[in-house]
């Protein structure tokens, strides 16, 4: 199935300008065109869903571009993609640890604030 930029934008809640930016940066595409209009494939849609996940987890745009390039190079890059994700996973786990530590501090402060002597 093929999608227009408007359909992809609505389906993934991504501004059309962001989709054009992704194409310009080499994250998606090069996209087919019909009478000058971008045409997104099912594969483009799947890649964009992964891109959204990576972006939400804080992966830098250059690493996302690198991942997309590795996909285009085929199965010979599976171990490189796994390495990229393993590195990113470690960064996310570190962020989670830091957030848990910060949450613990906030919870301790909230307990102090809720005691009668703190009022």
C-alpha cells in the first residue's frame, strides 16, 4: 500500500515538515514521486514507526540516520544494527537509573513536607 505525506503525517502524528526533513537528512527515502508528490511505501511507514521510537528515547538524529542507512544496506548489517541498539539501550538504562534516583530524592522531600513539623 502507498501513502501520501498527508496520510503518513496524520497516521503517525508527525508534521509534514518533519517528514520532508527526514527525507532531506537521508533517514527515509529517497521517496518515489507521482506527479511530483511524495509516495510513502509500507516499508517507509514501518521505518518511521521505528524512527519515532528512537527519537522518543533520545537517540540523536545522526544515529537514527546511520540506522536507516544500515537498513538500506541489507542483512549484512544486522550485527551493526544490533550494536547500535545495544549502545542506545545502555544509555536508556542509565537514564532510567538517574531518573529513579531523582524520584527517590523527590519522594524523600515530599515525606518531609507532609510531616506536621514541616508546616
